[in-house]
């Protein structure tokens, strides 16, 4: 109390005040430095978070891009493989088709040559009896060219009648198509050509079947037997004449076979 009340005490209090002010100033400076350092650390932390987030986002984008790129590449490879496979299959199919067409063309050429070369007449029809083929021999006998006959009904081109009664005869093609079995003409059948000529004919007709066995047409094969019938008729007439003479003469006549001396006839 005595110190405080004196001038010495006042000086002491002033010194304490100065010292406290210095301490407070030091504390304020320390706080300011701490605050500045904290702010720096906080800013660095924020920058680190931002940079890390940006890097993470960039990595995620790159990863997504890599996935998309790899998927596109995989799909592209698959498309390439599929396209290559399809191209190979198409090439094989085209090669087989070319081979089949070449074989078919050769077969058609062989068939054309064969039909043009054989002496028998050949007519082919579809399942409805419309003509699809007429070989040269058939054209010569019917008087119809192939161009004229194509698409015509068989009865229009192949007109036949009975030689004795002159009545129309049912064609074998219609029977073959309806019954599905081979047919043959009856005897004494005459073909009347487009120009009115007549031919004794013999023929046969068979149905054409597909791979499943269904009837899809018919093929008619016939030939001109007019000369054969004329020869047979001449022989018949000659034999009848000889037999008439043989039976009417008054003298006895014996005929003996040259080989074996067999008796053949007696009037």
C-alpha cells in the first residue's frame, strides 16, 4: 500500500502496464501470424480438395471414355468378324450358285442337243397341260413352231382322232396329269397337223414329278408310223390276195417249208 501510494509505486504500475501491453502486442502478433498461417493452410487444403476433385473427375471421365472406346472397339471387331463371316458365306454361296448355274446350263445344252437329235417327237407341258417345250421332230409333225406352241393347250397342238371312226381321241397328257401314271395311245390313232396333213402315230406319255412327288407336268413322246402301217397293210392285203387265189383255184396246191420239209398249207 505504501509502494502504490508513492511515486515509485506509480512507476511500477506503469512498467507493469507497459509490460502487459507488450505481452498483449506479442499475443496479438502471434494470433495474427497463427490466423494468417491458418488461412494459408485452409486455402491450401481447399486448393488440395479442389485439385483432388478435379483430378478424380478427370480420371472418372478418362475411365468412362476408355470403357466407351473399348466397347466401341469390341463392337467394331464383332461387326468386322460378322461382316467377314457374312462375306465369306456370301462368297461361298455365290460360288456354289455359279457352279449350279454352270451345271444347269450344261444340262440344258445337253438336253437341247439330245431333243434336237433324236428322231422321236417330244412335247412337254406344265401341270395345266400348257406346252412348255416342242422339239424339232414334234414341230415337223404338228406343223407348229416352238414359238407358236409355247403356252398353247396340248389339245390345240396335238390334235388326234380315231383313224376308223374319225372321232376325237382323248389325249394321253390329260390322263397322265389327272391319274399320275404313264399312258399310251390306243391303236389306229391319227395326228392331224396344223396344215391338215395326217400321220399315223404311236406314242407314250408320262407325268413329270418334283422332288416331293407332286405332278408338275407331263412329257409326251410320239413317232410317225405311217410308213410302217402302210407296209403292214400292204403285206396284209398281199396275204389276203394270195389266200383268195389259193382258195379259188381248182388244182390242188400244197406248200412245204424249205427247211425241214414241213407241210404249211393245203387248198
